[in-house]
C-alpha cells in the first residue's frame, strides 16, 4: 500500500486537482496566454491566488501589489469587477498573513479563538490593519456586503480594537458572550500535552488502541503526502507521537477515518478514507489498518478484499445482518461527469469481505458526504442514513432476516430528505426517549449568512435539520424549536456530554476551502432534550480555523469529556495546529462507564443499546457507536447521569443474540466491563 500511495501522489494532476496547489502553481507559471495586457494581468491574478493557496502568502501579496502598480502606472481602467476581485483577494491574503505570523508562529492557547482576547490578539498588527483599510474601502461601494462586514469585524478583533474602533454602520455587536447563558471556559491545552500537530483537514479518532486504559488519538491530514499520526496517551496529561514504532510510516492522506473491530479480536482497527472532493483525480484507495494489539498496525486492505479506487471521505461500521461480524458501508462521490457507486462490504468472518451493495439495494449514487447506521424503528436491525450534497438525502430501512436484509428506501415517507445541501449526519437519542433521532447539517452558506444570522436578519443560508423520531417510522423536524436553525456550514463534527447531565451536546467544525470562509466552530449544549444553547463563546470553543475531525473523550481520566479537533483547511497553505479543549469539571453530576464485549454480538458491541434507569424514575439511553460521521469517539461508553446519579438498573440490548441483559446494584462514577449475557465486572 505504501508503494501504491507513493505512486498515486506522483500521478496527481494539477490541471484538474484544485488542491494540489504547489504543483498547480508550477503548472500555471509555465502556461502561455494572450500577450495583451489585460490577459497578462488576469493570469498574474490567478497565479497570485494560487500562491495564497499554496502557502506563499507574502509572495501573493507582492504579486497583487505588482498588478495594482501596473494598472496605476499605465493609467488603466479595468472593469470594476476585476478591481473588486483583486482588492477582495488582497484583503484576505493580508488577513491570512496575519494568522501565519501571529497564530501559527508564536502559537498560544488563545490563538484564533473567538472572541479574540489576551494573547490571542495579534502582536504584529500590520496585516490586520491593511485588511481593515481594504474592507472599509470595499464597503464604501458595497455597504450591504455582509461577507466584507463580517471580515472587517474579525480584523478589528484580531487587532485588539473590537468593539471600540469598529465603524458603527458596519458593527456586529453579537460577537461576544451573552449574559443570558452561564457556562465555564474550557482551556485549549494541545501545546502543553504534545498534540499541537500542524495539519490540513483530517480525521480524529480517540480510543484505547493499546489496551492500557488510556485514550489515545490518531489523526490524518488529507494532503496525498501527509503522514498519518498516532499519539499514545502516556498518562499524567501527556501524549507521545509513536507513529514510527506503530508501523504507520508511509501511510498517508485521508480526509477522514472510522474505527471498529472488523476481525473480532478485541482491538479497534481503523479505516482511512481518501480521494474525497478530488473528483476524477480522486481514484485513491482507502486503507484498512489492522490493530495488532501490541502498539502496531498493519495495512490489510488488499488481503481483506476491500481495495477499490473511488473518491470518498465517509464510511460507517455496523453489523447489518446481526451475524456478530462488523460490515462496512462506504459512501463514494459521484458527479455529473463521474459515476462512483457506494459500496457495502459484508464481513465473511475470516478476515475478508464481499461487496454486496447491489444485492441488498444500497448501490447508491450521489455526492455522498455522510453515511451512518442506526435502528430507526427499534426492531433490532440496523438501518442506514445517507447525506448527499446537492440531492435529497436517503434513509434505507433494513427489512430483517425474513427478507435477506434487503434495504427499502423510505426517506420521503419518513420525512428526512433535507437539507438538500448537506454534509455530516448521525443517529442519536437527543431527548432520551429510547428512540434514535437524526441530525444532519447543512453545507451551503457563507460568512455573509453567518453575519446576518448573528445580526438577527433573514438569510438564505442552509440550516441543519434535527429530526425527532415519531416512533412510527416517521420523523418530525424540530430544528427551529430546538434553536438549531442557524447556518453552520459544518464539516467535521461529533457529539458527547460535556457536563454529564445525561443529554448529548455537539460540536460543529465549520468553514469551507475558501480562505474568506472564516467563522467560529460552534458548540451547542443540550437543554434536557428540549432545545440547544449556543455556548461557543462562553466555553471558548469558537476557533476560527476550519474545523474537521472531532472526538469527545475523557483523555485525562478525571470523570468528564474533553474535546479534540483537527483544524486545517483544504488548500496546502491552510494548515493549523490540532486543538484539545480540556473540560474544567466541577459539574457536580455523576457518570458511569461501560465497556461492552459481545459474544454473539460483535466483540466491541457496536450497535448495542443501553438504558440506564435512575432511582428518580428517569432513563438515559445510549447506542454503542463512535458518534458522528466525521470524527470518532471511544467505543467504550462514558455516560453522564445528572445530579441524582443513583442507578436503579442498567438494561443492555445485544443485537447479535437479540437479548436484553439487566443489572442492578451498580454504583456511579466508575467503569464496568460487561460481557454479553455474563456477569458485570469492575474495570480496573
């Protein structure tokens, strides 16, 4: 596989691959064009933009200034649209240059976290000042442009002059925490624990890969030459990069990763997903990394018979036929010019898979951005939800053993086809009623729509959808009543329980490849299953870099969940440090940890259903999974219990044996190991 990946890297075509920026820049600089001065200037502008994309920010600034000097010296009158585009791009290039010289260089825990304050304020302010001057000039002609208005406010903020110096007519006052919400701050500590790895967009997986009881982290970066990294949790709050000793050197690329135990040996394996967004240049294989249980991994993609070459960044593990072996669905990306059918790999139980998508009715075509398994009707069989960008989303209901596990498409009947432009998705029980709901985020808006949303203005941005399960095969859209009808432009995202109250919260990584798409990553706190509060600014989660893989886990073993996220964009110059938000604790809520191990159910119990009945009569429900579709939580379940926290019974439904196991006499605030239909053991 290492040889194949190296060869694929050499074959990248800069003429069609918009993200191979250094090669694309070299190619553009060799192109001939009409010698007329207007064509020359247009070509120089294209090169300047590619310099920015490739990470040559100062050179891009110099190139744009040369263009402006040529226009001025020749007393030219280019079209207004051309001049606006040049100033627009020059402004964002200055802004990015300020990030590079202040947030990447001299990085600190406050860098790029909105509202910008303290050490996060740029030390070198010249770049922000230049961006401000250009945006003010652009707004004089386009006063209603909310993208410029948004970026102007951010430029003042990074310079340390927000809100006082922002011109009143362009001021956005809602960019600070509101007084109506109280929530403690999470400190960003990646730099202090060895996790401030610099990368592009990529995946984050948190799990105990080596069985020592500590949660490790694996991260990817989507550049075709970017190395996968494995960080071992050393205890005491530190991580060590053991990529080389883990036998991962040469395993590169991957916009996303998903994990599960495909061979039932009790160790979490990892699937690395490649080629997403590259279209016809994205014929890259995925990698199945077998966990050897001794701190090393082996790429078994070819021997496991799942080698294929399609552009993708989404997949999901699940035992759709309840035979005790995890199967794998991979959602591929088709366009009007390319056709890539999604794949369903059925586990043969011997370390290999067979591709059966057409046989079971899920040979889906579309620009697939998320695939997630969940039991929509509580019949004990996994159903499949698929998010597609630019088309209706799909929900496939599993017909069970009597019909050879054929899937019927029921999205329209179930009422879960939107949003049309969508990206991440997941099944979860957000209101603890014992029925899995669906969350799917939108991916069709801009910083202008975000600015209008903060200002309380009507906008055309795509909102996510929160579909509440009606318990009859249909769902009800509760997005507005849940206070989630906001343009989020979500990429990486995941869910967890920040305050151990028993209700699931979520973090949305935001942005798109465009450097102008600067908006805070957003954290939403679940209010007892009734609504969600935006605690982005209060908890210091509002990172301005582009958010991708997200994982919730108790990395420091103090009884609450921290949040790891991969920050970085798509263009080769859009790199940034990974972040780790440390939970401050002090919630006065209880929790219980459950490590489930299947016998007839797959070994790590994906798909098992948990009900915790409290002495106060309420219930908390969980499904064993890695969380959302872009990032991976530990498969062992840490479940918040709220202030009461006194457990009456724990009921576990095992899909493999179709049995329910009940325990009582379980204390909170500890970990327990449960073997299917055997006794419960305290986890040491």
